[in-house]
């Protein structure tokens, strides 16, 4: 899937709204929903890359800057580091993945820090047993209220949230810190009492040690994720894609 995102328009004018609606074949109302804020925002997605390029070219002719992102490449790339441990050194951060790969990143090479929230929803069917008044049994008993056992299936939905940090250094693929997947013993005496406090400290230290790096937290909320991804892409399965679109917008 190839995603076309619009980016960097100065203001929402009727002309831009109509241009976007015309290229995408949507209503003006739907076009306005994609133009909330200054972007980036997903305009459309296509299985065919050439179709995506054609649409992007038309949008650029109408005054939009565009990005084309290969969503499958983002989901499958092996270059991302999912961090298990880290350690702050004087001039760099030492990071280690769950399978033991290590990397040292100088603070001066860190370009961008993106903070987001991972939202994972799960559902399962459970059998619920209840006792209900049985009219038939009650009549047979001469009016004494009688009940019978009734079973029904009920869908139970749960949602798990966790903070995520995408760190971009020297324009390479990001390294990813997941709040619930990181071991914080590398903080030493600075280690806090909870994962949330430790993750907050990690971000504040990186921002302090990398003052030249850009920082963006619009992906912390579901509203921010939905505004960027649009109405057709689910935030629960596309946070990495949203981060890649935002990073390319900010680093370009």
C-alpha cells in the first residue's frame, strides 16, 4: 500500500478544499477533515505506486506539498531497533535490542524525537450464565416463581495503552523505545518507582542532552493520530506509519 500525504499548506482556502476534493473524488466536507491543522495528513492510499504518484503530482500542481510512503516497507523493515536496555553516557546513548544488538548514538547526531501512544485493543467471547424467570415452570408449579439457567455469549473488549518514543539519528531508520518493553536498570541511581516515571525521565533527559533535536508529541493522543492518518487508517495498527509520515515531514 502506498500512502499519499499532504503537507505544508499555508491556510485552508476554498480553492484548496475544492482542489483536494476534486483530485480525490470526495466531498468538500471530507476534504476539510483532511486539512485540519497544517499537516501532514493522509489524503489517500493506493495499492499501485504509479497511481499514488499520479495523484501526488496533481495535488502538487494544485499547491500541496506531498509525501509518498510505502506502508508495507515501514511495517516490514528490519532496520528499526526495538530497544530493551539503554544507558546514558557522557557524549552518547548506548542502546541494546532484545536479541543483544548494540549501538551507540552520539547525542549530537540525534535529529528528532517523536512521542506517541500505542493503543492495542483485544476482544474475546465469554460465556455468561444467568438465571431468568421461567414462565412455563412457574405455571407448572402452581404460581411459585421458578427460574431456569440461560447461557449467552458476550464479547469482552479490553484496551492496552503504552507510550512509545521514536528516535531518529543522522536520517537513519528510527530506534524505538516502548514504555512497557524497556528495562530501566541502566538509569542506575536515577531509576524511578514505575515504568511511566522512568519513561518520562528517559524523554526529559534526551531532550536535555540533545537540545538541537526537534521534539513532537502530537501522536500521544488518539485524536492527533486520527487527524494525521485520516478516516481510513486505524491508529491501533498504524502508529509506526504515522510516525514515519510525521518524521519525513519534519526532517524534509
